[in-house]
């Protein structure tokens, strides 16, 4: 029957008496990016579990045999190479981050020095400075946008894409060398262009790309391959995922000087799969990054005793009142209230950016030219607002004079205050000092300038802080999502620091400067954590990152309270910004928890599975396999034994089938003459023609069925899939709850899950798209017996 009809076998071809319990999925193909591209992004899942086939077992047995009686085994060699590559990832990421930081600081410093020379009380020269300032910023941002024009994936912070990659989604071009180059150079220009963006988020993306590139040892961008023999053990999805997780930790470490926070970031926000060994490797990679950065920044002192090398620093935090903390215990509820306000601000920020992103997706993002024009227009608008805001303030404040008890850090920060149309050396413009300077310098000013309420003085007044905070956070919401590499950590910290210092300043005013409340710098730190936590909804990793950045453990409890309050408050209204952007792109991201619709309803695996499963027999005609691959886009095909009514024999991946067809791994068409009619395999087996390492050598660019053509004579040849079939696939019974199905799928990082009945016969297959909330909601409308009803209607007709 099978060879004569030349078609693929489905589970409906077996006798109907084998299915009588009524659990079915309805057989609808949901969220197919090919038939309905507006519903989902055309992406594939990673395959973290190796196929346990006969050729794979033969390869493993051969390796064990070669290691017999030896001390220096293949496993030890592999472990050593893994640690060497992890060390190399840390070193390279440190060099990338240091170069990006040096370039952006140099360009920003030269830009502001030029503007400072033109700024003076003369209206004519101030007008010239305005136009030059706008021209410089627009040109720098246009250059940044051109790199996104070259590689669109390099836009944004990259954190949502890395979260998806570590979640098991194979997004195209996310970890390419070309993406790394465009990302790093582009963010250098976007930061120098004065946009309210940061380079800390893109450092996470760059670390992931560095790790992926070094672990694979080859690139299609320049055609470089370091030879298969050296890196063959790491050219698979599992190893690549672990290296990307280490690279993300190194990226956070290079951005904030927070190695422990980097490890926790990869654990909390990134990988859906984690292990103790991966923890050690991520820790080692982050440690190597910090070590390399310190070695580079301190090379002028021959690595002697000097300041700790950090690319981004909050400055040095000290206790103002000796050994006591800078806050009182009774102020902790106030910090919690600031956290709630920060969560509310973050929720408004996320909602505004979500609506802007939806508008961009409809009006702008479909055209590269429009995206570049949008960058130019927004850059011009940001430049106008940045220059006009200090003019609106229009007040000159005297520089602090009595600084005898001030620290050297505070005295150095006084020198960075900007005399925007004020007398240099005597006065400064409060708003301009926060705008016409680097973001980390502005953050240090808000954190460390004294205002403890003991006397009626302040470096930044309430009006100046408010006038800076409102336009800045609005511009940040507008900018995030345009076609430039950009991060939101630093803009959120700067806006939050201004908000927190404003709260502290108002409290001191209400207290009539009696010194009851903590220093305004402490409130600035709490505000920075609140706004960033309200935007990103991170807790554990962000707490450790901020603690490592401040270097002061006295703020542990306040930061925990603030971040928890911000997260709970923000979650009442919407999700974190990164999750919002993931959902807007319709990426099938699997959350850590089972979707609420599955918790509230009794759903089983048979309801959500796709019942239209294309199956193959253990020995199949080459023409049948070729036609099947041409007619559908499935990534995996169950192999069933038709002699036993569809018992699951194993699975075959699309990549493996294409490789076998390309290499013509066929048997003689007359070898199994009676197989078409009897459906029995017999005792005769065809020898494997392709070894396991040969199949995997093409990773990750396996042959495509469109590039393969077989002749008419080859169509009747037999393709023996038994040596290549994964005979140990993960399966789940159709009566299993969706909670168990979801946890099994996400925890193991599966690409698919075969659904079987009590007779181990294939009745359906589950992919990650079937476990999304939309699919689960749709399954409720079909009900459990939908499949049986469809079969009955088919029989009656």
C-alpha cells in the first residue's frame, strides 16, 4: 500500500479500533508562520538533546574504545578545551567592552569640549553652538542607524533576543559576527550622539555573540573555519547555548563591573536550563572579564595598586555619619513607597513604549529607509530638547565654596558642573550639568553631592530635577525601539536617580532642613533602582548588580525592598519591557510558569497537540521522503512501525533526512521487494552509509530540500532510517495534564514532544507554539472529544 501510493503515513491510517478514549487535539495547524505570517515569527527551536541513534551509539562506543586504558581521555581533552574557550570569551569580551567604552567617551568628550567653547552669554554664538550641536548629534546618530540598516538584528539592546535564544528559540542572525560588529560600532555612535541610551544592554548581546563565535570556531561572514577536529564537540545547540549563557554573564560583568550579578542575570533573565557546571563556567567567564578589564585599565601603572577598573561606576559610597548607616530603619517604608512609585513610572514607561512600538511596526519598520529617517528626526528632536531645556531653566547657581569636609570625589564632581551661559569657574547651570555631560558622571553627581538637611543648600534644586526628569524619561521612551543599538539600563538609572533625589530634596524641604531624613544621594540610589526595576522587573540579579556597582553592603535591605515593591506594583499593570517586546514580535517564548489559562482549566496533552502528524516507516522509499520534505515544513517526523498499527519506533529530524538524501544513502530498490505489501521489516538490514560525525559536520547549516534533486530512478530506492532514527525520543501520554507537559517541555528545552496513547502509538505531536497561552485558550474551545467527533464524521461520510 505504502510504496504504491507514494505518500506519507499519518496516524489516521491505522485501524480506528485502537483509539477509543476520546482525547484528541482537533488536528489544526496553529501559528504557522508560513500560512499566517502575521501571527508568529518564522523561527525554529533549538535541539538541546542529541539523537540517540545507532550511528551515534557507534560513535560514542568508538570514542570509549579509543580511550580504554588511557589517562588523558577524550572527555578530559573536551573539558580542557571548554575551559580554554570560556577563558577566551571573557578576555575578548573585555577587550570589546573596553574599546567601545574608550571610543564613546572620547567622541562624547570631544563633542562637548567643542560645544563648551562656543557657549557663552552672547546670543549669536549660542545660536551657532545650537546648530552645530544639532548637526553633530544628528550625524552621529545617522551613522549609528546605518549599521542597523546593514544588520537589522543589531538594533535595540539585544537583551530580548538573547533571552529568546537561551529560551530555546533559534532567531536568525542573532549571534553572527556581522551582528557583533554592527552592534558595538553602532552603540558607540548612538551613545556619542547624545541619545538617552546606554551601552550596557548591548554589552550583554555582544558577550553572547563573542561566546557563540569562539565556541563554534568558524564564521560565514569571512569564511573562517578553525578546522572541524578542534571544535567538533562544541558545534551543537546544547554547547552553543551554554557558551552564550556564559557570554551574557561576561557582558553584564563588563558593563557594570558586577561578575556575580552577571551570573545571576543569566540565571534569572536568560537560560531556561541551568546546571551546577554551567554556574561555575559563567562565574569563571565573568571573573576573567573583570580581570582583563583591570589589567587593561591599569597597564600604565604596570598592574600595581591603583583604582579598580570599571567601565561604568556609581562612584564610591561611604557612610556619612561614621560607622552608622546613611538611613534610619523607620525610613524603609519610605523606600518601599519610592519603589511603588518607580514601579508605576516603569509601567507607564512600558505602556507608552509598547504603543509606540506597535505604531512603528505598522508605519515605519517595514522600510529600512523610513527607519533611518525616523532616527534623524528623533535625533534632531532630542537635540533641540536637550539644548532648550537649560535655556528654559535660565538660572546660574554659584559653585559650592565651603568644601573643606568634602571628599575628593565630590570636589572632582564639582569640576564637572557645566557653566551653560554662566560665568565659568564661579557659576553653573543645574539642568545643563545633567544633560551636557556623560551619563555616568551625571549619575555620580546625583548620588554623591551632599544634601543631608543640616543646612539650607543643595546642588540641584527641585525645579531643576523635575525639569530634567520629565523630558528625559519621555525621550527615553520614544527612543527605545528606533533603528540604533541602544540600552535602557543607564537612561533608567539616570532618570530614576533624578526622581529619587527629587523625593529626598522635597522631604528635606518639608522637614525644614532639620536633618531627619537620609541624605538625598541615598534617595537618588533608591529612585534609580525603583525606576529600573519598574521597567525591567528584575529583582535578584539587579539587586546584586547595584550592590556590586555601589560597593556598599549597607544598601542591601533597602534595595531589596525597593526592587520588590517596584516589581509587584509594575506587574499589576503590565509586563517588563523586554517581555513586551518579545510578545510584540510574536516570538514563541515559554515563560517559567505555566500559563494561567492552564492553571485555571483542566487541559490534557491530547487537547493541544497537532494531530496531523506526518510519519515515516523505518525503511522508506526515497521518493516518499523527498515528497514529504517538499510538501511540509515540519522539523521532525515520527517513525512508526505500521505492522503493529503505528507503534512509535523513533523520530527523524528534517536536517538528518536532507543530509541522507544529499549523500544518496539509498539501498537497492529490489532489496526489500515484499516490504510494500507486508509492512514487515524482516531480519535483513541495510548497512549505515553515513557516519554520525559526517551528518553533524554541517551544523548549523544543514542541506536544504530546495537544493536537493533526486532522479526518477532514485525515487524507488530504499532509505533505511533505522541506523539514524532517534530511538529514545521524549514522549508523553495524551491523558497527561498540560501542567506536566509544559514543565517537561520547558525544563528539558525540547524541540518537540511526541504524544502517544496507552499502546505507544503516535496520536500527535506538541511543539512550543502549541503550549503558548493563545493555543491553550483555543484548545478549550475544541474540547477533549473534538478529535473523536471529527473521526466519526469522517467515517459517516
